[in-house]
C-alpha cells in the first residue's frame, strides 16, 4: 500500500525509454505564439498582461544590469507553473517532484548569480560573509557560518519546491483513497471527505503557482545581492 503511494513520483517509461523529456516539452506546446495581427485573442492578451506584470514586479528592485535576466526568470516562472499545474491532472507525472530536476535548475542559476557578483563587485560579494562591526574573536566563526548559509541556498530552493509538491500530492492521494474506501461503508463520511479533497485541490492549485513564484523570486533576490 505504502509503495503504491510513491509510485506516482517514479519517472514514467515506455519500452524502456524515459518519458520525462515529453513532460518538459509539453508545457511549451500549450502556449500559443503571438499572432502578427494588431488585435490578439483574449488568451494571448491575458498571457501578455501576466508576463508584463510579473516581469515588472520582479525586476523593479534590481539594478539595470540585472535586467538581462528578464527572459530567463520569466521563462523559468512560466515553465514551473506549467509543470506544477499539469501535474495536478489525473494520470500525469510531475517532474518538479524530483529533487534532481529542482537541484539541476537551482544550482546553475544560483552559481551564475554568485559568479556575477564575484566578477562585478568582488569586495561587496565577499563582504556579505562578514557583517560590519563583528568582534575579532567571532570573525572565523561568522565566516564559516555565512559560507555554509551561502552554499545551502540552492539546496533550500530545490528541497522547498520538491517537499511542498510531494506533500500535496501524497495528501491528495491519501484523502482520495479514503473517500473511495468509505463510499460503500459510510456514504456521508465519504461525501465529507470528497469535499475536503475538493478544497485541498484548490489549495494545491494555489501552492503550485506560489511555489513557482517563490522559486523565481528567491533567485531574483540572490541576483539583486550580486548586481
């Protein structure tokens, strides 16, 4: 029973070929390309409005030198939201429940922000490791602590996204199994459980969008420190 609960997080294969690449390509196929017409349809207008609002809010606190990351951060946001939302559909696979994928996204982008800071302003980047006014005896300890906290950032990014989505999927499957089991025995309790499942599904939709936003927002904060 417990093994079957975690089967949904296994990468699907067909004839021994992993289908995770299909899960990566599918979200991009769902977004239509802008038409050459002056007036677009409502979906394209809503999509453009959302991307413009998100980009402006994300890049407002960042110096103009960091605005080169607008395309990367916006594309990552749309990509993560699409993967998270498609993973809520029945009989689908959510790639963002894999820690390896999330770390593969978090580590290179975090490392790029650190390298940019080391190249553009090495003194300020290294100055984050030692707060101003630190007593001399505490300097070695604080440098070690700040260095550890710096290297924990990508791990926190990946684990946060993985843990929230995994916990939500597991909870939804447990409640759905309970409602299906209780239906012939206690129909009233099963209906109440189904209502709880519906509310949890709405919550998971919000979590899927919020976690994608938090992932990109933290990356923009790391970029802001180093630009």
